[in-house]
């Protein structure tokens, strides 16, 4: 891979990384260097995976839920989709009601 040099004397900048005790050097693209760093999601929040419209909310504030329990049914791309609890817990807050439209990564539920 060749990179353009801004000034005639500037050398490309290599980054080193190690995998299984072997060190490699590579050139990183500007878009890779400007990327947004990954942040661990909050385990107490359920976010929407798709934009859609809430059809049926199966829990209310204060309800105890079990792993795998359906908490919401929503329509997205002309299909019915379900949101299930990925942990046991108590519902602290609900941020959608039937008929609400929401975007991707919208906060739907929060656990205590």
C-alpha cells in the first residue's frame, strides 16, 4: 500500500501490533485513525436494534423479568420483531408505549 506524502521528506508512519507473540507493522488509514472508539454498552439498558414502531409492550414499571421473556413487540420493515430480556431483573423504566416510533439505538427499557 502506498501513501501520499504531504511534504517531500515526510515518511509514512507505521503502527506495530502483536498477535500470538508475533509483531507486525502496518499503515493505518486516516479514517481508521479517526474512528470512534468502542464503548461497552450499559448492561442495565435495552436499546432498539432497528428503527420501528412499538406494537405491544408486555411489561410495566416494577415488573420482574426472566432471561428470554418477551418485553416488547415492534414492527420494522413490515415484519413483527420481538425484544427479549437478556438478564433477570426488575424493570426500572419504560421509554416507549404502543404506537411510538423509535430509531435504532433508542433506549426502550432500563433495569434497576
